[in-house]
């Protein structure tokens, strides 16, 4: 029987006798079973567990080749044993703050939704679909009896409204980075309209000047940016609106944050620049969820980073046809529920 695999030596084999016994009274015969050795197995349970451990952050094919095991055999072992390693909700406290975000199962075709514990970074639920009905079903299938106190989401109206419908007493926090992204996209669109010509390198340089915090720019870069903005009033208003919203998010107390946000809206809601007015109207619509950020100071940064890892998992396997197996991989390879 194969018992272990040591990279320096190879496979460690063990020899185990097989005893057949017979009852003298009834004539019944049976085989003595050993702990850790499956009936009629060619490997020990320890070898199977070790093989599953080796599959963490690796594709099954490379592990199968290293162990000289058939791919289908290793696949069977993995998806028999891996579900037993998933964190069980009954063994953990219900998360108070949850991150909610969508991700691509098949880019441009199929999407799913993840629900993550904002404190530990563990993904507790993966569901297919991103429509309101599918998100509603996902929230109703939340594995804990206690619903979260806070849910962090992006600026998709369907997500926030569905959370309020299903979890009526849960507060919604608008993700800070998606608010900043409103300005980033508008700045890039304005830059392309006014500076469409030029090399790719020049375009990257302009992007860095616009999107970098002024304190991190060199004096000569600040001077270059100042001259550039003076040539385009719309770009200048948009740029300083972004710096103002960054100042709003930098305040330390809830009361000061709410006052700063209200002042920002008053200053920019009737701006001569259409892009600034459009962003200001969006912020007015999301004013309450944005204000909740100053109370809880949570963002979707963890789940956005986890989605990068999900992309790696998907790319490593050249995609998954079986969603249930994809869910197992995501939950096991992302952060544990500590």
C-alpha cells in the first residue's frame, strides 16, 4: 500500500497482511479491516489526505503526475475529502459585517455572488447569478440564523435594494473605492477627449498625474499638472472634486464625516462641469449608505482582492463546468474562517 510521498525519496510503501477469518459455529467468513486502510484499497487514508493537501493552490493534473496517480483517481479523492474540510457555520459565530460582491464565472456570460465575512475574509456563500431574484435567493439561503448588522456593497442599485428587502434591519454601506471610481472613470474619459493624441507612454504619465494623491507627486510633476489643469477648466473642476471627496473620507469622526459630505454636495451639485454634476447626483442618491462608512469604516477591499485569487483558481483549471466543485475550491483556497 502507498502510505506517504517524500519528494527526496518518492513513494513510501507499507506491507500489511490480510487476515481472513471464519466463524466455527455459523461458517461465516470475513476479512479483518485495519484503521486507515480502505477495503480493497491500494493506498492508505493518510496517503489520500496527503494527496488532497498537495492539491492546495495547485492543479490536480500536476499533483497526479507527481504522485504517479491517475487523474480521475485523484479527482475522486479530492472531491470526496475536500467538502469535509469546509468550515461549518454551526461551529462559528455569525459575522456582523458582510461584504457582498459579484464575480465572473464565465466572463461576459455567467456571473455569481460571494458573501464574505469582512473581519476574517472567509467566503461563507457562493451562488450563481446576479439578478435581483437570484441575489434575493442567495440572501435567504444565508447559512447562519443571525443576519448581519452591516453589508458592504458597490453602487449597483439592485444589490442594495435587495439587501434592504430581505434583511430589513441590516445597514448598507456603499464601498468607498467604488465612489472614488466614479471620479477615476470621469477623469479618464475627459483626459481622452482633450488629449486623444500622443504616445502610450505619455498617456500613462498623464494618468499617473491625475490619479495619484498630490502629496505623493514630485514638485516638478505638481507644476506640470497645474499648468495642464489651467488649460482645461472642466478637467480642473473634476480633479479638485476628487481631491475634495478624498478629504471627506479622511475625517475621523462620524459627525464630521456627515457634515463634510453634505458640504461637498452643496459645493458641487450645481457645478458648471456636467461630469461633476452627474457624480454629485449619484452621491446624493447614495448619501445614506456613504454616510454609514463613517460609522463602521469598512470597505469591499478584502473581497475585491479575493476575487483576484478566484480568477487565478479559474485560470489554473482552464475554467470550471461544475459550479459546486468551483465553490469548494473557492472556499478552501481563500482565507479560512478563524
